[in-house]
């Protein structure tokens, strides 16, 4: 990668991190799309996205937890079931075409309702533990296979099923992403060690963007704004992967 392209890519990472972290996401789907645009080798994309996800998810988790929006009770069944399946998924490397089609389709399906839902302040209730365990296991497997932390999948589920308010969903999503990304990273490192030359610089850009976005999201974003931003994130990331 030449110098101008490197700096453009770093700027893209920073912007993606700010946008995603403002709604409790770590940005893996955005990083994946950016790396595809800038011509990263397919074998490099997945581990790089996972590493950046771990860093940004840690920042976002702390910030939303301090904001008083987090619920351990809601998170635990999803996280416990997702951990082993994310580890398994992280060890498996999908062919690039299957990788793009799987993740892109899931993101587009998840995006549509965010643009049309009017009521964003409905009462919420706790999911049945068996339903949460099954859902968490499925999301964990997909997140490990694709390199996303699972936040773009668990957040729509929490909101569609009315298991959380937008900010609680964002905070639970951030911790869920962190747990899944760590498990996927361990699984992936057991298979290969493909990381780019400028990973430290990339990590700094994503980390800084995560700090700014998480602060903005906890302090200033309304529930309606969170819905709209999530819809845009899911739609753009999913469309880009399907067209890759």
C-alpha cells in the first residue's frame, strides 16, 4: 500500500470507528468493507477486523457501562452460548465469495426494519433463557466465521424482540462483541497468523475513533438516532459485501 492510500485508509478506519462506536458497535463489518475497497488480501481481512474489534469493543464497553445502560442479566445467556461457537467459527476460514455472501445477506436483512420502525420506546421484557442460549450460539458461530463481533446481529435481535432499550442494547452489544472477538481471535490464531504490516497504526486510528464515538453515543444520541444510524450501518456494510 502506497503512502496516500495508507492515510486514506487510516482516515476511513477512524470515521468507521466513530460511527459504529456511537451505537455500541465495534466496527468489524465496516473495517471489512474498507479493507476490501483498499485491496487487502482476503486472508488478512478477517484477523485484522477481529483485532480492531477487540480494541474498540473494550473502549465502547467501558464507556457504555459507565453510562449506566448495561445489564449483566440480559447479556449472560447470549454470551455463554456464543463463546464456544465463536471459538469454533474463528478456526474455520470460509472461501471469500461465501464469506461476502453470508455476511452481506445477514446485514441487509437486519437493516430494513430500522428505516421504518416508528415506535422506538416500547416496553421491554427479559428473553426466555433457552431462546437466549440458542440465539447466542448461532450469532457466536456466524461472528467467528465472518470476523464480525456479533454486535450487528445481536443488537437488531434485542431491539426487534423488545428485550432492551436502544442504549441498553448498545451496551450489551459492546460487551458481547468483546467476548466474541476475543474467542474468535484465539480460534483464528490457532489456524494462521495473517496480520498486516501497519496493524499498530490501524489500531491507533480505530481506538481513537472508538473513544470519541462511544462518548458521543452515551451522552448525546437519542433512541431514534440510534435506530437510524444502525440502519445505515447495516445497509451500507451489507450492500458493499454483496457487491464485492
